[in-house]
């Protein structure tokens, strides 16, 4: 049975996909077969008659096992808006049971590690009073937190960790990603985060371009995930 990890962030646009890809690369270097799963995505384009999301396509490309796109991303919505609003507009409610079924199909493969990338932050609404974090809690999936290094990130990181642990979930690790290349006093903020966050530290990514994503693995230490 594959080990599964859920990747969340301190906010939207903090580099969850970059970090997920780096973790997948690190897993492959450690001899693991990896799969990426993006249960819910908005901001999708119609490609060959199918709505597809850029981030989900990146996870599909990084995966060790070649599977149809829909297995990586069961809910894809065209507008680049909050998924629960996009789902309401499309008259396609987001059902946690369908997300669970999709994950179960991935677990039937030969994958060793499955990385499930969330959308937005920890409390992502799915509609009908439900949150994606409720699903993670129900599935008992260990969480990896991506901290986007920018003004306010210390508060966001600590509150997110508090919420994850309040939900009774294990924090498998965290990654610091330099979301703002011009963040003032970056080193001091990074040191504060490392001192305050009581969870395995998996790595610190500099500001990378898409062309440099292949180097991201060199900044990741997957050892805590191998235990």
C-alpha cells in the first residue's frame, strides 16, 4: 500500500506545485514510484475536449506511472476562481466520496508514494459547508506544509499548523519556499520559522523559475518521509 501525503500551503500561490514536484523527484531518486493527485482544480483549459489544469498536468508529467489525466484530477473547473464557486456555477457539486474513489484507484497501482496537492490553504471550502481539510482528516493523511516566505508568513504558518494538529493529523514535514524574492529580512524570518515550527524540516527552496524546477530536488531532504 502506498504511503500518502497531503501537501497544503500557508495560502494560495506559495509554491505548492513546485514543492510537490520536488518531493516527487526526491522520491524517485530514493527509488520510489510516485504519483501526483490534484483532487480539485480551477483555472483549467480545454485541451482535446477535456478540461485540464496546468498544475495537475505537471504532477501527471512527474509521476512514475502513466495514467489518464482524469485519474490525477477528478474535479476540473474552467474559471480561475475559488473551486466551490466554480463548482456551483458548473452545477457540479464537489463530492468527497468521488475524491476518495480517485485516491483508492491510485493506491491500486504499484506506486510507493502518492502526493496529494490541495488548493489554496488548509481550509479550502468545497461547498455545502464542507472543507477539503475535512476529507484529509477523514482519510487520516499525514500533511506536508509549504510555507511561502513573504510578509506575514510566520503568523500564517503557525496558525495553519495549529489548525492541522487540532484536526488530529500528523505533520509529516514542512518546506520553506521563497515565494517573494524580495522579502525583507528573509534570513531572519527563516531562522524564526525554523526555531518555532516543531516538525521535520524537508528543505528550503530559493526562488526558482519553471526552467529551474529540475534543480528543486537538490534542496529537498526526503529522509523524514522514509521513516
